[in-house]
C-alpha cells in the first residue's frame, strides 16, 4: 500500500510539473505573439506607409515598379506575421470551433505554396472545450512542421470523424517516410513526433504512428467521447 501510494504521488507530481511546463510554454507563446503583433507588425506597417508614399511621389517608371515590389513584399510579410501571431496567442481556441481552427491552419500552410493541404469533417457538431481544441491544434501544427521540414511531401490530408466512441483524427502526408523500426526520438524528425505523442498522452488521447520509406507518414488520434471536454486542470 505504501509503494502504491508513493507511486500515485510521483505520478501526480509528474503531471503537476508537466502542467506547469505547458502553462509556461503557452504563456511564453502568447507573449511572443503579442510582441510580434504590437512591435514588429507596427514597424512593418510604418515601413509600408513610407514605401507606398515613395511610390506615389516617384516619377521614374522602373524605380516606381521596384518600390511597389518592395511594398508588396512588406505587405505579404505583415500577413504572415498576423497569421503567426494569431497562431501563437491561441485565444481563438476559446471562441472558434475546431473546424475553424483547422481551416485557418491549413490556409496558412497552403499560402506557403510548398504542398497542398486538405481536410474533411464528417460533421460540424463537434463539442470540445478550449483545452482539447488547443491540444489538437498544437498536434496538427507539429505534424505540419515535421512534414514540411523533413518529409518533402506534396500533399497533406486531415480527416476528422466524430462518432459515439469519440473523435477520430487522421493526419497523413505523401512524403519520403522513414523506417519505423529505426525511429528515434533523439533526432530532429523524432523530436517533432515525440512532442505530438507526449501531448496526446497527457490528455489520454490514443496515439498511433505509421510510416515506411517512400510511403509517407500517418498519425492517428482517438479522443474518447468522455475526454473531449476534459479540462487541463481536471486532467492534472
């Protein structure tokens, strides 16, 4: 009984430490997001105003065209910064539905023109609290980042199926894949997958990884119905 109680205490301590770490990370990302929006974004806005003013005043056609190109680059950078800022602050998880979060993330990746991202939902009637939506969102971001950096893929597909057992999520890319038997969490590719696994395990999400060389990578998640509205504090 003593050993069991000690093991339970150790488990509670581990979860409390993990919760603290995640909370610190989320607060840090919110601060970074706000700094990007309030500081860098404002400076780029001012730079764009100066550029467009120069374009208006410039009489030489070729120079005006170059100024216009610089202005367009700044405008595109501002759009990317706004998207990144929204992603980092993550306040949208509280007011947006899961499909809206997924749509926004897929649009951000598609704008890079590196690969095509598509998604499907079997129903719009998915009720999940902000914590669960945030965790699912972060896992999707991690999968996208891993695929874009390492998989050299042309297509990423997401499928969401909600039924009586819970929410099934499948993430798939058509990249180079890897040998699952030699998979290591210590390398750059493995760290991203390990982060997804840890996030899933923290809230009791079933996590399955499948991959093979030349056949892409697939991640399957099952969020049981009774876990969809489990708050982070309750999980701890």
